[in-house]
């Protein structure tokens, strides 16, 4: 086992414009696309819940995933990591009523809400006494959405003013099955409840108003769980807008088959490189082995609305997840209107998308994206504030923003606000700006894309991190 705590050393990312980006980016390694973040969390945790040893290759090894591995170690789950290949000896899923009071295990989830929310569901299924906590930023993120339904299932869980730390105590009775409608489509909330439902006393059915990512369902099916999705699962991206309710039904299980899989490249990380190529004159970039799950590819549809020159080549499925290659070329971008289900399908890509909108020559409107205010930062307010420093005409609204693209950006000094995606988006913005862009707080990039700087350098970008 190893240590999962990432120590951030303050740095500034200096980006100088002028060079076209050209080349190919594969998967993994120090100069490749990182493994999918969402799948990495789920694979590590479900491997711990399986009956036997699992092996997961191309795991994202970064600030958002290492706290989960530390948490598993604290819970007595053996694991080892060689490069980005993870091996986990699962603890199985046998629910047991507590015989004696046990001391709480304290787990620091760092800055990762995914770690905290998914662990809460797994710990409910395991019936463990745990306190889940994290960074100051994580303590500001809302947790009532998981606490209320878990309490309905009989979980003894308490939040602190609706947020972390969460206190979970073991129960004398098995969890109750649930029929529950999520007020907002959320893959993290849904996944938390699905994990808890593995140990319920009957089938659990969850309903959502939109198509949140379905990685947990797919992975659980591959491990032998009975999971039925209806109301849109398997639909093409073109038909997603017609689906008004999405539901999933899961049966309790006593054992999960161990995992043997290679994770695809992260579509969210890929988006920064795609936008970089679209806005930088003379650029053409090929990204290989990218996850193309339809619940995650909304940003490709939104960029297509803007006239982006994208070539997507499917390469089949990998352990139930569609994978393919994406070629992006410099494009004269137009405007777009993004709302409804499309927002859910690109919720993590808006910082990069806003940069593409800024480099267009038309108006782009984003609405129905209030959820962005509850990410690692307030991604509506902070994004608008920083892009204005680069000369972008962007107007903040209650649930989104409006960008009047000018075709180019100024240089300047901007802040990451402790948000890894905001840091990378602002760095990408500098690749085609009139002058140098300096991103302060750039150390946050290591939360999800540790090789971001070296990948851009390998494509020809003049990018350098300077330690403070």
C-alpha cells in the first residue's frame, strides 16, 4: 500500500502564444491522456467491494484519486500501485450487524467530492463506523442530497450544517430498499445510493430528471450485479433530448466479481486539448483511446454546434464503455446555445467550453447550469471573473453565462481559485492570446491531469510551470 496524500507546491503556469499544436496523444504515462477520472474512482472502490483480487490499468493517479486509496487502506483494504496499474484485494459485500461498538475510522477525502459521496454509499453497505471529511473547499460542498435518501434507507448518517464532515455509524438492521427521485440529475448521488442498495433488503429504484453519467451501472453489470436502466439507456446522443425521466433498478447482491480492465482516456481531460487545437491557428491534434460514453460527450455536441472541425472514430467497447479516437483541427468557431439535458452531459467541461466560446465571433448562451456553482469553485462566478481579465465579454447569469466572442483574447494574470479545471482552461486560453498568460494557483492541475504541462509541450505549446 502507499500514501495517497498529495502535497501541492504553489506554482504559476506561464503560457506564451504563437506555436501551433500538432501531434498525437495516447493513453497513460507522463506524456499521455490520463485514465478516466470518474471510472478510476468507481473501479478502485468497486474493486474493494469485490470478492477477490482486481486489477485496474490506466488508473488516474492524481490528487482526486489518491485520497480514496488512502481511505481504502484505512479501512483495511489491501492494495498496491505500480505506475498506473492498481491491484486491490476485495473485502466482499457481506453485511454484518455490529457486535461491539467500534472506534470511528477518520478518512480525509481531500478536495474530492466524488470520493466522499461514493465512499458514503459503500460504507453504508459495509455498515462501518466512519467520519468522512476533507479540505475547506470540500466542506463547502452540499451533502444533503446523499444524506436524506441514505437516512430513508436506514443509514445512521449525519452531516455538519448540510456539509462534511459526515458521521456514519453502524446500524443493527439491514438497509431498506428505496424508490427515490433525485431532485437534480447527479451521477455522484445516484452512484452513492446504488452502492448502498447493494446491501438493501430488496430492489432499489432511482429516478432522475436527466441523463447523468452511467459508469457505475455499467461497471456493476460487468461484475455480475443485476442493474436495469430504462428511459434512455443505450440511446444515441441525438435521441437523448427526448427522454424526460431516466431510471435505474438494482437488486441487492452478496458478491461482486473482481475487475480486470483497462480504463479509457478521460474525456474531460481530452476537452482541454481539443479546445486548444480548435482555437490555435495551424493546429491539428489526434487523441487516442478516449472514453466516448454518451452520457459524457455533450461537449462534443456543443462544439459541433459551433462548427468545430472534429473527427470522431469509434474503436468499439472496452469493458462496457465505448472508446474511440478524436481528431481536432483549428476552426473558425460560431456561437451556440447550451441548456437542458446537454448541460448534464458536459457539466465538467464548461470551463474549457467557455474558452472556445470566447474565441468564437458570435454569441454563446449557457443556461440551466446552476450546478456549476457547487463544484471545486463557483465555476460560474469565478470563470466569468477570470476570463474578463483576459478581455472576454462574458456576462454572469443566475444559472449560466453569456459570451460575446471576439475571436481573440488579451494576455494577463489570472487565478485558479483552487479549481483544477479552471486552472487548465485559463492555461489553454493563453495558447492563442495576444500575449503571455500567467495562471496563478496552477498547482491544482495535478488534481486530475498531472501531465498537462508536458502533454502541451509535446504538442509544441510554449508552456512552463514556475514554482513559487
